[in-house]
């Protein structure tokens, strides 16, 4: 399942769209980028996010999966 039903994995989102999608603040999105946790593309002064990269970020933080990287259930 994709993050957005209408956007292909290679489509780009703005920081505001990612924040709304994840129900986080734009500042939190900015911090995730600065920490290297969420990939982005800088196009001049603008920042864009690929839908596929947002999906990767979410998949890496999924809980309740027996494939936990920390060896916890």
C-alpha cells in the first residue's frame, strides 16, 4: 500500500504535504531531514520529498513486525 492513493512512488511532495500526510509539524519534518532520517531533494531553495522515500521512512519505523532491527518482538 502506498502513502497516497493517487501519487506514484516517484512523485514529489512538499514539506507541508508530507507533514499533513504524517500528521506531524513542518518543523518535525525539517528535523527528520536534518538528522538524516528522511531523504529529501533540494531544488534551489525548495525542498521536495519522493513518495517512495516517505514510504521507506515509515517502513523502517514499523512496530509489531517480527523483523524488528532491535531483536524485539
